[in-house]
């Protein structure tokens, strides 16, 4: 079945550091890939998405590239801010049928001043 | 409404009690999903509705869990005879498109209902 594996946290970085959160997936067909973010006390919010191989999703300085050859969708940001502190979830949406989303376990990011 | 609204935000139940969790999706959204998020874990799929039809309930962990969306808008997730392992955040999400949409459907999530079973 479909699954998503992402690096365990927590990840602690200083402000302005470079961020990478690794994500790999297993799926049949050609899924769409997503990063969701969950700020403390809030619901999941879509951060970015990519729908086909080699697509790059980007938003708020974050970006991720859909790599079919390595089945990966790593999240990167060049310079993190304290306000980026949150839990980040990698997810995939299967192709075909209704759009059921499968999530990874989440990676907590803490950015310190 | 502007977003997906869930109530109650927090619920404490004694073991064996029944609970009902409500989801108000974005008006006009065809698809509605329920997810369960245990502490420190990612959301796990429970069930899916397209309008009033429950098309997939494969993720419901036991027959104590029941969901409905009788008029194709508001949905209720009911848990009977709650157990401690039911403690989790229950997330509702909706999307504009339904089964016949071939693109990447974007889900809008509510803030969740945190259930604690003592």
C-alpha cells in the first residue's frame, strides 16, 4: 500500500540556518505529493504541493522537488525564522479514485533566536 | 463558512461513555474526510464521504466508530463505549472536488477535536 517516511524530529536550528526535512514515499501509480504544516494549537495547513515528476512546489520560502527516480520529496528552506517553528507533515495523494491522503508521522521543527 | 469548523475543540470522557464530534465543512464542498491523529503521530484516515454517501469506511478502527453526513454538509463522528486507546485528535477535512476529479485535490482541515478518555 501507499506509505510516507520522513525523518524523525525534533529538529532544532538557529535562526537563518538552512533546513532540510527528508521525505520518501512508496506508492502505486503517480501520486501527488504535499507538505502540510501544523502550528501549535492550529489545524493542518497546506504548505506546498507537486503533482508530477520534476515539479517543484514552493511557498513562503520553502520548496520541494518531486523526484520519481528516488521516490523523494525533501523539504528545504534557505533561512529559517522563529515563526517557522511547527510540525511538518509529508503526504501523498493517490492517483485514481477519490483523493485519499496518506501522511507521514511528522517532523517537529524548533527554531531558536 | 470561511473554513472547516469542528466542535467541541476539547472533550473529556469517562471510559464507556459515548461521544459525538461535529464537523462543519466549507459550504459547497463535496468531499469530507475524517482522520485520527494520535499524540506524536501523523493523521490516519478513518472515513470518506462524497456528499451524503459514505464511500469508504475502511479506516474506522472498530464497530464502535460511526460517521454520518445525512444532508451532504455537516458530519458527525460518533464513538460508542469509549476506550482509553480512543484518546486522540480527530480531524475533519473537506475539499471542493469529488470522485470524478482527476487533479490534485486540496484538503482544508479543521483545527480538530481533542478527545481524552479517562
